[in-house]
């Protein structure tokens, strides 16, 4: 189920097994969006067989001044800044944030600022060193990072 904004959580069916994870992801995405200056309508997230999030960035990269950027997150790969591409284009990832798959929102904000202001080569970092053990662990860490515990 794709949710365009965190305020749509009230529309979820009762008894949904992923409700806690969806709620935690909504809070975490909201906190990250605030840290990078993205309004709620510029965000979306999804909890299905994968757990992902998207934030449309209003900033442009020095290296790609005419292209829109996005900040994407997945439970397996963590955060990445990418160039928005057309359906027939190969995805262009500028950089990935290594470390914890659920970093503090402020760390994501610093990462985005660094990536968009880079003028030289844009190194990709390794996938996150710390991933979640399961959905419960992932939700707990998101709640902690979003200050909701």
C-alpha cells in the first residue's frame, strides 16, 4: 500500500499486521523530510513486501544543475540521493549514506547537503553496515530516530 502522506495513516484498515511499521515509517519519513526541507506532499512511502520511502528534493546538485533530485530509502539499502530519471533512463545514484540503515534525520540532512554541493567525483558508499533484524526492530529504530518513543 503506497501512502502519499503520513496523515493518511488513519485510512488504513483495522488489524493490519504492518500498522506499527507503517506508523513508524511515517514518523521517520516526516522527521527526515523536515531535516532536508521537503514538505509532506513531497514524500511518499510504502510497506509491502519491501519497505521504501521517497522524498522529492527541491535542491539541485552542482553536477546536475538542470535535473531534479530525489532522496530514496529502502530497508535494505538505506538512503541514497539520485537524479530523477525518465522511465527509459538508467537510474543515476549520486551517493548512498553508509552506516546505520536508519540514521538520525539530522545525519540525512547533512548527507543531502554534502551530495548536492559536491563539485568533483561523486563516490558511492557501501550499503549500510547495520540493517534491521526484522520489521519489529526496524519500527523500533525508526520510532527512536523520529523521537516517538
